[in-house]
């Protein structure tokens, strides 16, 4: 993988920070000359990944979210990481409408949305009480400038 540029941000797992994460990642990806639709895809996927961390990763304590973005000549590779409780059953979590928090009226569409708007979604780490890393890739036709 030929990384042209890279950035990492770390912030508290608070819902108020979701828009910060979405906007920051989208702004960084502008160097790939994306279309408006491609930027909106990235914003939507990052929002879902961060929201998953905020809602599920730290049920009994405060925690952090780290996002790393690697720009290659033809793609953005976005990793969203928490150090929370992990995902008990990833295959179940990927199913549309599955939620572990029905009492909060969660839709259970987080991974479905990420997989719909990104070209590739991979679970890089899922360890009980050590956290999750979800990596998403969006491919572009242009060359990074």
C-alpha cells in the first residue's frame, strides 16, 4: 500500500464529537478530489462507526475513540478504534436491524450502513474488554494531489 498522506485524531467517546469526527475525516479526504456523493458516503460511514463506539464500547466508563486515515493514490482507508468491551458476536452485529439496545430504540443498522456506503469494511480487532478496530475503505478514480 502506497500511503501518500496520513492523519490520526483521538477524542472522547461522546455523541457531541460525532460531527467533529465526520467533518474532520471528510475534510482530510478532499485531497482525493471526491464527488459530493463520495464525501457524503464517508461522512455517513464515519458517523455510524463513531456512534457505535459511543453507544456500545464504554457502557460503564468513559473512553476514547481514535481515528486513523490513510490516503493512497486511489483510496481512503479509515480505521475507527475504541478500547471498550468489544463485540460479543460480530456476525450477528452485521445483520440488519440487530441491536443489543432495543430499549434505547436503536435501529441496528450501523454495520449495514457502513458496508453500503464504503467499498470494504473489515474488523481488524475485536477483543473482549480490549476494544474494536473497524477499517473502512473508499476507492476513488482520481489521484491524490
